[in-house]
């Protein structure tokens, strides 16, 4: 913890425990509001999917809301909403998380629901539930990807940035064909392989007495048996530090504004090399004083909007993605040249640009930590990915200690043509407006 | 099988809600200031709110409030736009200016140690914008460019088509908040500047500050910052509201050949924020489509698998605003989903909701209240709503009792008034060739097909 952040009162206190069945538990008392966040990270994501079952980790997440031995179908949502809580789950490349925020004195309810589906999910599984949620997920894919301008960009960029045998090569949402192929046997096998207390972290943040909360956690989760050792991530999990050659693709869509995506391979999240990349993304496109906004949107009026961010992913290498949407009638080649040029120019960025980015990161970080659900999610994340929930307190210092020289040197090393994928969306040839 | 802990835990009775202590103060210039102190984290949210928004734009000048709000930080007496962005972001702060239907907001997020410098910029943006020509042209052409994109975004297209159909060409709500190509093309920088001058007065604004501040020390500083601001607007700022005249119920299909999904928007004009029916409608909407376990989401998602999600809401603007059901369903399910939504909307006023549903909705709302006050941004927004709509001191303190007083009868009664199935407008953005026949067979209304381009 840096002296400055400690002075600012932002240090998050927590305690860490481990149950006999391997469940890791992080408890952080926070009595600012009479609520409690219950947050579970399972160390499984789309990266663990086998060939022919893309999208399965996410489909499985949906099945976790379909009831368990003692919770009726749709009961999970009904119990939480009746208690005034909010809840959801999400699946990403490296993890699947489940979370609810409840009035603090209803902690038991969250623990009971989460433990019932971790310990006793399979007795409640049926083909009808699977078929229903398969339809829901296919509609999610239509909504997010297929019926959305530029909607398949992450799927395309992942395939361009990671080789076919790397676990990030395919998207979280998966293909319609693979979703169709998913069976009840797959649900059972996936559950038995990955949904075990020894493959999960449970974080509680809110207005509770930690000793009592731990006793309640033991009561609800203690009977769940440890699972077998979790198999390693399939496929190739190491990568060269840079791509080696530019990869390009151009897609025609029913759009009127072209858009250029550029992705650069960067060091994996959590490594020292990642933080200059994170700061670089802020320098490029966070706020209206950022480089890309200033040059492409304001001065040259080539772009409608600009975005840049570093993915917090950990297997082999991460990526920094940037995009710019063209102004009406702006030529896509001109936009691409300008975008690449500005990104490469980060190698000569001013100190002031970098200091401003760090100041923005600091504010953003403290604002995020205002909510118990965000605190709980970050504790679970750091425990799951790095086996160190304490990184919630040191992460800001990692970002703050990035020097201007480190950002410039990162840019010189990584933000180059031979380390990028360029994905361009252009209106259908001959399309009218 | 699970032993010992198989049964759901019994929930203890609710605990009273703790709400932030609020202090109000009127500055010498007439500006109302609302302060809620909170010292757990060194962060502050401030919102300078003008009581004027896009509801005051007749359709011919749609987008005027939107562009005026965007222009506030595009140059002031002391700063160019570039310099201002640089100043604020070097503080690590964010300052956003935007227009809603009922208000124009300058919203600031900042760490407490940098509040003074950031507030100076906020006051500068609120009091002394200069509306430079070149910045205006940039904002306008950026917006026009964005509008060309919106024609290809099914969700935006559906929303705009719905608003135009329900409110018609003469009502402000019938045009997009951000304007149309036509309205923006005829808008001049002088129009925008005059619009702002007629509304930017201390008596037509208020300031909410929530977070790690010392209220006693803050007030004198604010007196200095806002010193000399005129209380009353110099001109007539009244908008004059036309009646909605969308031409009655209809089914409109905006054709997107080959679309894998249909975006659905179904609704009608709703009541103003200060309607006496507010709480029955809030509870009723929670049952109908305002929560995951609402009737529409359970039916269309969990039972039929037609969609990733379905929901409903009342806009509750000062001057009304629509009730709207929204979802995106796979193309083959379009007509059946429309049928279900129309039936469920109508059923709210025809049959009393079950006591189980009523109980769940009331608990969902009342027990969930603390989550709406979790961050300084939440607090500033909630307090801003009270001030903007004139909900009165003690509004949130009495909120739980108001929700608990809602009965099945009051829900049915309010729903019968506002959710009239014969007055619904149905908008479908999807593949006309596939969906039109089924929609005609539904008999909900005459089906009109339009091109999307």
C-alpha cells in the first residue's frame, strides 16, 4: 500500500481463509452501507473449452441459474429479488463469476443459494432446461453479435491475435453449431471437472462480523466434497512476446460508418510489463485530452469516437485493443493510417500526457471501489488469478509507478506494425445511405 | 442429498434504511445547493443541474438542448475547449455535460483533495460558456454523422421509430433527443447560445454535492464561485407542449431483410413523474417487466426461450413520456412475442396481480433501496431527482411506506388507466418478409411496412 493511498483512506482490509475442501474465502468488513456482496469466482472460462464445444462455459453459467437440488427452477432469481437483492453471473476468457448484493442481514440466503448449486446442481438438471437456455444463449449471440453493427469484432480479433491451438483463439459466446451440439452429458462432465470448492474463491464484502460470517460459510459450504485435480488449460498456453507479422482483415457490413480496430500483443495481465500497456491505453483514448481524441476526433475530424484498452487476461499474452469509428465519408485507409500513426507516436509521448493518464486511473480506481460488489469482485479476481487478494491494495501503486519512460519504451517495443492485427469494417460496396 | 442446510434460510425482518443526511442552502445569487456529506472515501460527485432539457425543443429544433449541453465545455471565458479538457483531466477528474428531457447536467467526479480546482472549472462551464463557431460546427457534424450510423443499429432504429409513431410530428417526444439530420442542419450557433442564455440562471438551476466535503467550509467557497449569477432568466423559456398525435395504434415493421432477430418496442404515452399513480405503476411495472422474475421476462426468456431478456419501463418525465416494453426475439418468434406482450400489458389493468407477486415486488423495491445510495454518484443522482421533480424534503424517507401502501387493487386501477391495450403502438425492426404475415393474422392493428435505409 502506498503512503498516498493509505492516507486517502482507501486501504481495504480483508482476511483470508481456506476450508478443508479447498474453498478459498476472502472476508472484508465494510459497514458504509447495510449491504453485503457475495461473489464467487470459478477458475474456469472459455479458455478451458474443448474443440467442438466453444461457448460451453457460458452456456453452463446459464444452467447455474436453473435451480439445484433444493432451489426450484428460476428460484435463484426469485429468492434474491424477494430479498431486495441484485444478482448476475458472467463468463469470460479466464473465469466465470457469480454474484449477488443483498441486505447485509440476508447473508445466509446468498450463501445457501451459492452452496446449493456448487454442491447439488446435477439432481436438478433436465434436458428441457438445457434446451431452453441454449435458445436463450443463441438469442444472446444474435443480440450481441449477429444483429449488431461491428458485433463480431472480438471474435474476429481473438482469432487473428491467437493461434488456433491457443485457448483465446475462440470467443466466449461460441458458435451456433457448438451450442447446438452441447448435451446434458457435457453439463455433467463440466460440472464435475470445474465446479468444485477447490477451484473457487468466495469473497464477502459488507456489513458483517467476519468471525460469524466465516462460521456461516463453513456451515453452508463445509459439507461439499473436494473435487478431483483440475486439468490444465488445453492447447498452447505460451506465446512469443510479439506477433512477428501484421495480420489484416476487412469485413463488409450493413453500416454507414467504417471502423478500424487495431490489436497489439502485450504482456499478460499481472506481469510487470502489463502496467505500461494499461497506462498507454489511457494515454491514447481515455478522456478528451487523450492523444487519439485530440488528434483524430478533434483536430482532424476523421473519427467519430476512439477507444483503447488493455485486456486483463493472463494466458501467454494479453492484447491492447484500440478502435476508431470513421466520420461520415472519411476514407477507411486514411483513418487507419492516422490511427496507426498516433498509436506508434506514443513512443515519443510527453510526460504530461502520461501523468494525466495516471491521475485519471487513480480517480477511476477509487470510484470503482465505492461499491461492495466491485470490491468483492476484485478480491476474488486477484485471489483466483494471482493467488493474492492483497493485490487489491497494491494494484494502484503498480499503475502509479509506471514512468513516462516506461510507457515510451513499451510503445517502442510493442506498438509496431509487425505486432498488430488490423480489422476494418466497411459499408457494403455500392450500399446507399 | 444435502443434510441440515437443505431448507432456505428464514429471512429476519427488514432493518430501517439509513439515508444520507442532506442540507440545503440558498446562495446569495439564488442558486439552491444540496449537500450530502460522506467521508468514507476521498471522492466527491457534484451535479450542476439546469431545469431545462430536450422536452422544451419543438421537433423543428430537435437536438438544440443536446448540442447546447455539449457546447458548455467547448470553450468558456477562461478556457478553450482543449485547455479545459486538459485542466480537468490533469486533476484526474471527469466533467460531463449532457441534456436529458427535463434537465441539462454538468456532472463532476473528482477526488476530494482536488475538489476546489475542479469546482472552479464546473462553475466556469455553467456560467461562462462562449459557444465558439468552430466547436459548434464540429459538434453538429459529429452528431449528424452519428445519426447516419443509427439507421443501421436495430435497437436505436426501433426506439426512434416508436417515439415518432407514439408522439407524432408535433410533440417534442416524437423527435430524437439528439435531433435529426434536418433539425440539426437548420440549427445555428446563435440559436443554441440564445437557448442557453434564456435558461442558464441561478433561479433555474441547482447544485448537488455528495461525498467527502465539509459543508460549512464549502458554502462560502460556492458563494464566491457563483457570485453575480443572475437569478432569473432574461427571456421567456417556456416551451409550450403540443398534444401527442401519433395517429392511434398501429403495427409498424421497419424492414431489415435477413435480420436474425426482431427488435420490438411496444407501448403508449405514459403519465408524468408526479402522477398520483406513481407508486402503483412502479410496483406494477416491477411485476410486469421491471425485474428478472417479472412476468414478461419469465415468459419470453425462461419459458419460451425467444429472447435473451425482456423488460418494461415508464419514462416518467416531467411532462409524461412513454411506457415501453422492449425485447429482441429471434425472427421466427416475432408475432407470438408481440401477442404475448400485448396480452400481458393489457392483463395488468384487467386482473388483480397475485398477492405473492405483489409481496415480491414490494420487497424487491423496498429492501433494495440501500443499493441505490451506495456511491456518491448514486446519492447525487437521487438527490438531484428530488430537486428536479419537486418531490419534496423527506421523499426518500417516506418512500418505503409509499411502496408498502400499494395494493393489488391500486395496481389494477392505475394500470387500467395507463396500460390500455387498444392504444398500444407496436414497432418491429426485423425481416418484413418473414414477420408481416403472422403480424397481420394477429389482428393487433394495421401493419405498415417501411424500409430501414
